[in-house]
């Protein structure tokens, strides 16, 4: 099936530094998402992105977070500065378009903030 | 507000069946999806339902009752490899951007 790739699979970073998580979504998809999952807990919605803009974001999407997809390349999540509570697995997803409910997920990036 | 609830764990014997339950509350229901997630891997789409009733997809079947805010995923002829976490996710009509709200997932353990 369609594949969403996330790079890197694991990132270790010192608190206060900046980190960028990269996602290569399915090529013809139009909607892009980031979800956060702390170990043993549910996946929680962070943000979605369409046509170059943030459509919806949750309370978890703090001011330190930003997303972009420059020139149709990687869809990125940047955290600047990072905090200890940002440690989690971040899943990227994409979906084809309006009315299509299927989200295709990447394998996640495990972020460890020390 | 929105909420999706699932039991944390479920155990079933190989060759039998397992029913993974999901209850939800939403201000404007707009579809429910089931995903399978193995440890360290991406959630994989299994099924999407928006109308009441049972949707039979072979090894996986899905039931929905909108009036009760209830769905289940039924796995038949269980195999050991069906051991995984099963996630229920609901879309709200009020959401502008197609987001899904996930339950915490049910860890299914299939044993001999």
C-alpha cells in the first residue's frame, strides 16, 4: 500500500535545542498530519495542514511548534526550543483529500529530550 | 466534547474470535476507522464505517451503531500474528481538517 516515510526513526536531543522531524508523505496526497504518542498512551492529534496552511491544531501544538512543506517536499515538524515533555513518538500521516477518511501513517520518530 | 474509549487489553485463543469494543461521543459523527498497530510500527488502516450495521471484510468485520455511539472490530479465525494493538478513531463533522480522534487502543493477545 501507499507508504509514508519518516526520518529519522529516533532522535536524541538536549533540552532547549531545536529539532526538525521530517516526513515524506504519499505523493498525491493533499492533507498532512502530525500526531504525538507518549508510551502507553493514545495517539493525540497535533496539527493538520492543507494547501500550504495549518487547518486545525490542538492545545498540544504549542507556540514552540511549527509545520511547513516547502516546495512540496518533506512535511516537517519543528520544535524550538524543545522541552522534556516533548519526549514522545511523533507520527506523520497523509490522506488523499476531502471525504476520504483513510489516513496513512509513517512508522514514527521517537524523540528523546534529555 | 469528543471522547473515544476502548478496553486496554483483550486475550483470545488461536482459532477463535475476538471482539474489540469502542464507544465514542462526538458533537457531529462523521465516520469511524479502525487501525492495527504493531509495536514500533505505523498504524495500518483496516476499516472505515459511517453507516449502521455490520460490514464484513473477511478476517476483519466492523459493526457500527450511531445511536449508541458504539462500534466493534471482529476478528475471526484468530492467528498468533493478529496479536497487536487495535485503534478506534472517530472523525467529527465539526473538524475542518479531517482530523481523527483516537482511543487509547486495545492490546489483543492471541495465545495457543
